[in-house]
C-alpha cells in the first residue's frame, strides 16, 4: 500500500490552525520565511475561538476586544493574506521522519516534509471518563468544548444533548463561559461545583457572575456519581470535608476545565514531556527536545487565553526563523521545575544566550488559592529571588512570574525550582 | 401477522449468529423463514456490546463441559468467518502470569487442562518480562497461550445480523416478547411490536433467557447478573501491552486482565460482582478502586496513562456451572441460556448446536446451496488499513479523506456508510459501535457536535 499521494515540502509546517499556529504562520511570513503550511483538522481554521460566542478575545495580541468567531476569522484572514497555505480538514496523523508528517485531507493522503515543524495542537478538557466519575452512562454529559460547538452550530438544544437544567462542574473562567453558553441554549445552570474553598475565578468573575447569573457555587465538593439510564437524571455531590452526599436533579452535566494538552503528536515523536502538564518541555525559545520541532500555545500551558497563545506563536516564529538561518541551540541548559503550590511551569528549560520567554513571563499552574502569593526561586538549594506578586494565585488560572525573578540563574548550579512560600 | 418457521428471541451476538445460521438452511428445498425478535432498538445493545472482546481458545474451560466444546468450535468458526467478512481479529496471544509460588505451581496443571480442552499450544515461560516487559515487579513465570486473540465484538454481531438479513431473515427491533402461546402446530409470541407466529422458537435472550424459559413453563435456571466493570486506557499506552496479560484463573472466575483492544487501546478488567438488578450497568467507585489496585500490581506504568472510557457489562450467570442448552421437542423450543463469559467466542458453535437440536427433533434443516456471499464489514481494527490512510479510497471518494472524529480517525465516508447500511444506527451509541466515532480520548470535545449533526442528517 502506498502511504501517500502528494509530497509537500514547505519551509515550515505548522500543526494546528488555532491562535498559536496562525500567529506563528503570519509572523513567519512577515519575517520572509516560506512557504508556510498550516494544517488544521477541523473544517475551518481558527481553533477554539471559532465557536466561542462571547466577547473577550484579542486583547493582548490585536489590542482590541472581539468575540471568538470574529477573532478567529480575523487571524485566519491575516495568515492567508500574508501568504500561508492554510489547509483545513487536514489532520497530521503520524510522523514520517524527524520533521515529516503524514496528513489526511480530502485532497488526499499527503506527505509533508518540512525544514521545521511548529506544534500548536492546543488542549482539551478531560472527559467524564478521564476524570473517572462512576455511575450510569446517559446522554447529556458534555465538556465546555462540545457545548460551545453544539450551540455555535445552532443546533436547537442539539438533538437533546443539551437539556433544561444543568450542573456545571468547575468554577474557572471557562466554567462561567459554559454557564453563558447554556443560557444561550435555553438551559439553566442549577449549580456549579468546585473542589476548592474559593471558586477558582473568584476575583475575576464569580462575584459579578453570581449576582448576574445567580448560580449557586457549591464548594469543596466532588461529583461522585451520575444517575440516569438514557438521559442524565441527577448527579451526586460529595463534600470533601464531611463526606456528606447530596443528589441534585438535572438533565445536563458540563465538565469544565481540568485541561490536558493535545499531546498525541508530541508523544508519538518521543518529545520530553513535563510530568505536571503533560506538555512538551520547551526552552524559552520554544524549542522542544527534538531539533527543528517547536511548540506554542495551549499545548504548552493548558490553558491560558487565546491572545497569550497567539503571542507564543509570534515568539516561536522568530526562533524558527533563526533556526532556519543556521543558528544552533545553546549547549548549556538549566531545568525549571514547579515547586510548592504549583503543578507545572512553562517554559521548563533556560539556556544562557536565549531570549526571554514569550511576554517575559514564566507561566505556572497554581494548585490552591493564595491572595498574596510570595514567590521564591531557588537553584540547587540556594535562594535566588523572593518576591510578593501583586496578583492572586488561583487554581484554574495561569499564574505569571516575571522573567526578572530568574535572571540570576546560572548553568551548572542545578535545577531551578519556583514555588510559593 | 408475521408468520415464520423459526423465531429467535434476542438480538445479541448469540441470537444474531443463530438467525444467520438458520437463514442459511432449508427444509424440503424451501429456505427457512426466520425472524430475529429483539426488544431493543438495535442489535448487540446489551451484554454483547460490553465485554472484554477476547476470542478465547477455551484453554481454561472445564474439560468435557458444553462450554469447552462450544468455545473451541466457536473459535475456529469465528476465526474463519472473520476472515470472510473482515471482522477485525488480532492474534496477539496471551501471557498467563503467576505472581505467587502457589500460582506458579499450578501452571503445569493448567497446561494439561488446556490439552484436555483440545489446546496443545500452551508454552511455559521462565521470564514473563521477556514477553511483556512492562509488567510490574514480582512476576514469577508464565504460560504463553499463542492462540488467544482480540476481536471486535460490535462488528461480529453486526456481521451476523447483516448476513442473516441478506439471507432473508427478518429483523424485528423494538419487539420485546412478553408471552408465548404454544399451540399444536405453531407458537404465537406476544411482543411489544405485535404478535409473531412461528413454528419453532430459539431463546437467546441473554439476561432475560430464564424469563423467556418460564414463558414455556420451565423452571430450570435463574439468571444472576454478574457485573464486570472495565477501564479503557489511552491509545498511547498500547505499545507497552503487546499481548493479553491474564491472571491464573481461580474458582472465582477468569480474574482481572490487561489486554490490548482491537481499537488500539488497553483495557483493564473486568470486576466480578453479583447484582440483583438486571439493568444496572453503572460503574462504581469501588470497582474503579479495585481495578486501579489490581492494575497497579500488574502494570504500574499503565496507571499513569489517561483513562479514555469506562463501562460495565452484565454476565448472564446462573446456578449452573455450564451453559443451559436444551431442546423441548414437544413445544418446538430451544433454549440457549446462561451464556455468561464466553458467548462471543462460542456464538457460531451455539448457532450450529441450535440447528442440530432442531434437526434432532425431526425438523430438517439442510444447508442452502444458494446463500449470498457474506457481507464485507467496514474495518474498525487498528491493525489493518483504515479508510483515512488509504490513498486509493480517498482518491476515489474525498469523504474518506475527511476525518470527523479525530481521536479515532473516523471519516465522514464511514459515518455516511453506516447511516446507509442495512442495519443503520438509531443513536450515537449505535453509530459509535459501527464506526468508533466519539469513543476516543476527547469523548466528543472536538467532534461531538459534527458527529451529532451527521447522525441527524444535518451534516454539511
Ligand atoms: C469555552 C472556552 C472559552 C474561552 N474563552 C476565552 C476568552 O474569552 N478569551 C480568551 O482569550 N481565551 C478564551 N479561551 C481560551 C482560548 O480559546 C485558547 O487559549 C486558545 O484557543 C488557544 O489557542 P491554541 O492555538 O493554542 O489552541 P486551539 O485554539 O485549541 O487550536 C489548536 C488547533 O489545532 C488543531 N489540531 C490539533 N491537532 C491537530 C492535528 N493533528 N492536525 C491538524 N490540526 C490539529 C485543532 O483542531 C485546533 O483547531 C476559551 C477557551 C474555551 C474552551
Ligand atoms: C464483562 C464481560 C466480559 C466478557 N468477556 C468476554 C470475552 O472476552 N470473550 C467472550 O467470548 N465473551 C465474553 N463475555 C461474554 C459475552 O459478552 C456474552 O456471553 C455474550 O455477549 C452473550 O450474548 P447473548 O446474545 O447471549 O446476550 P445479549 O448480548 O445480552 O443479548 C440478548 C438479547 O436479548 C434481548 N432480549 C432479552 N429479553 C428479551 C425479550 N423478552 N424479548 C426480546 N428480546 C429480548 C436483549 O435485549 C438482548 O439484546 C463477557 C461478558 C462480560 C459481561
């Protein structure tokens, strides 16, 4: 059996046509690199924002506020205008070499042999099964991603997949986005549940959220069972402290947050992964552990906002350009690891001589809430920096640490650990 | 009223196999008129969809039992039929692992038992790790069973049913049999979809087989649903599980295994727990905890992988150790009951047996010379080329180049084909069993809306 029909040989193959991938493609073209091929498996490019109906996109990268679909349209247009070949319905399914991919598309099975590859495959929410929630397996159990797609496609309650009374699991920003989307579909949110004492997005959203949307947030609570033969009838909540169980009647359950990167290609390629995020480990130039393979966006930090993903893409583009121009990666490397209070940190490698990370920030994922976080940076047991940062650390939201805190890092002195005191 | 020669009650893997076999027979040169009478809206929607999907050699059956005979005969028949129809089968083989000295000491006896079951190929191995390097510490030795294979249970049931239809059988979905009125020449089955008049009845009602048996006045067994919960791990774990890893069987059953699946995942299970409710296929926190503990011993590395799915199936266990297979010639009635944990493998042998029992009662069932060729089923198996990677198919129909479900690489063309197939899906679960759509790691996060639209005929 032949493995492919046509061979494409772009300078750069970008896998994933979301904010990160498209921004990388546009920036590469702006730097005069080409040809650039963007592979997007969905039937339209744009990534998650494409179906995310609410406002709140484009702030940091395009310096304006728009809805997800508007934003998606804009970044796709930009990439095309700058001359990238954005192919939709095109999924990279396997590696066929160090920087070669096999792709399925309506135009045939393709072999893509690129000089450099940018992985920008995004992240997804863990499903109910991945969270190992026992019980029946009725319909009406969704993730925000699916909910959003269903409503965006304007399937009127989507063949019964969306009902009238929903429980939203999680209280992050994305969870409130789910509440809004449910409301648009005519479905009321009867409760939100969070494992945490304080809802994750407390500061940013939940006060207005609660007053505006009147959704009770049940805290320190885990969903422990789903009930209903054909259709969801109720969910069982268990309080983390008391073990008390409560049943709440509903016909829809939306599992929000609990992100995992879409790391299939990264794993198939054998890239080093961060144990906390399961994302490919990158240095501040967004190089992965494989030469000529870069990564950007929520694949690296599940999840941050779309504009941050796009700025990653832009950052990666400059680094890809310099690799194509013959620059080699600095030999010395210091590993950065998440310490107390954090699940992961990205980038995870610092190389002397490399640029600062995108936006001059390290991104970390807090495991608990801290209103006044005091961050310490240690290398080989030695305290390099300690600073109280003026923004809270909340689970479910990326926490940003300025690059200046790690400026004293030296190769050969051991791993760097960033934690909360 | 529908009037047939044989009504088969139950469209599980066993009933579908029986209907197919009967529809391939004739009496006095006239094809046997067969009705497959199923309570639910689809075939294979109960126990036949939720098992561990192993094509058993029967090496560990009770020698001399009907189950032993049926499993080893069924293994041969289904292996051949899979080749004819494209039902995916992978001969991965199994490694039975001894974790204690006591278990180690039973291996020679197990090998003898396998031989008494007609299976002579079992090979003792000193180092289990040579065969499954990812095993947890403490494996003392093992027995290789090269013949144990993995198979697609959904395609098997559908292939039988599709074949039965092609041979002229009628499929009566949403027909739950509620009573049987046995007359001198014919029996009238009352069903939720109307009456069915038939000369012979074959009871293949699975978990309901004792109740159907009671409709004929018998009280020979009671089904006790024995729940088996399973966890399915991410495809990225598949490489570390080259073959089925079996425990040493005990009096309590086959025990917890780790197995590759035909779809390229890894499965851990099943549990074994007697229930009262014949419909309770829910999973439980206790079941998960038990499996994770077992899995942590068998293959600790697997526990770090993501769980893609979990489910539970109910075995139709009874008070008898063996299958309950019998004929009541006076009532022209055959029972295939208590087919608990090997029915997928034994299905074609049970179908033959049902025909033999009817023939033995004086009703001739000759092989038809004119049966249509068996259907070619869509390949759902990961070990064989799938449409998304077939240059030839995509070239000729771009729908096979349009992946809709990304995790499982299911194309628009395959979904379209399933919707146009002789037994189309009636819901998302049915579509999943025909195409694998939405059963992957994202569980619809990226494709659920599109698949739902296609299912409802709204796909662009
Ligand atoms: C419900 C919801 C609400 C949100 N609200 C906001 C908001 O208000 N403001 C905001 O800034 N951010 C918001 N976000 C976050 C934002 O959507 C993400 O940060 C952003 O989309 C990340 O961009 P990305 O390019 O990294 O990934 P994605 O947008 O996920 O794009 C990845 C792309 O890669 C494609 N892909 C993956 N694998 C392959 C493959 N093998 N071959 C081809 N293509 C592939 C995918 O189809 C996808 O299109 C929200 C997210 C969600 C889920
Ligand atoms: C956890 C588990 C693991 C297993 N692993 C394996 C394995 O690896 N290999 C193997 O070979 N076997 C295995 N099995 C066993 C196998 O799945 C079963 O033996 C087989 O599916 C039984 O098929 P069936 O057709 O008898 O029953 P079912 O599939 O239950 O079908 C019976 C049908 O009868 C219908 N019905 C019931 N009552 C009525 C009525 N009154 N009127 C009309 N229709 C009715 C039901 O709706 C159902 O569709 C396993 C089973 C379980 C539970």
